[in-house]
């Protein structure tokens, strides 16, 4: 895997680089946001690890530039800013995951592997369809009524899970543990926020709504 690390702390970036290279990954390091953005937009990476507070250009500005280019590369935000508001700001900007400093390196590796696994093509020709909504697992393409819809890696994984279980109510813990491969935090509303992001992209402008909330239970994909 080819990983871009944008981190201005020389010791931390060296630690990440050394650890990921020991996991047989190729790592490029940028020490400021401006150069990191240049690399992110000009080279092909399997994953970008992006600090939020950077010289010259913030991580959120770099993230916005990445998403504006219509790239689906997974982005893991790495930062000391760990409040729920900070996380939601990052997720709202198109981040796929968020790891708060200080962190255990084993957790970083696990998140990197989970994100790259979600972003990798799976079974060829696999298409999931419900009503006028189609998701192609191989190409990572999503359309509704023929209109292309751009999703982040997390949104794609969430939609894929809903499409694999139409009509079934999926709990928040199921979504966290099966779609995102992480422990469910009952005190966080991140899943609710992400479902709302996805609902806006999938249902906005269409008379028939497909993603529904079942109060006290979870979420379900059905025509209504």
C-alpha cells in the first residue's frame, strides 16, 4: 500500500513512517499542508494520514481540496483535537476516520488496514440495487435514477450495508462494528450524523425516500 502522511511533528512522522514500513507499506511524508496538498492532488495513494493543525494550510483545507478534486482516497485525520464537535467537523469535510493523539500505534495500523480494505475493489461485477439506487462494489460507483452520487469511504460502507439488508432495521452498534469495523460508542452521535449525511446525498430531490429512521431501534432501507 502507498500511504501519504502529512504531519509536521518530525518525531511523530518518523515513528509513523518506520512503523508502517515495517508493515510492508510504502510511505511518503509531507511536513506542511501546502506540500501535502500538492502531493495528495498529484500522486496516487491508497490512504492519506492527515494532521489537522499544519503550517501554511490546515488539514481541513487540504481535505477540502482533496474532495473537491472528486477523489475517493480514504483520509484518516490525526490530531490532538478530540471533541465530538471536532470529529464531526472532520467527518463533515469528507474524512473517513479520526484518530486522537496520543494514540496506540497498533490502533493506527488497524485503522489503516480497515480503511484500505474498504477502499479496495471486491468481487468483480458485484452490483447492489434497490429501487432506482445502484451501488457497484468494484468501481465504487453509486447512482440514483442514473445520477452519479459521490460518497466518502465511510458513507459508501454504510450504504453498502443498508443495500445488503433491505427492509431490515440495522442498529447503531451493527453499523459501527460491521460496516466500519470499530467499537460502538453509545455516547457518540457520529453514526446518526453520518446517516444524515448519506440521506441528504441519496434522498434529497427525490420524491421517494429510501433511508429511514426507526426511533429507538436504528435505520432501515425501504421505499416510502
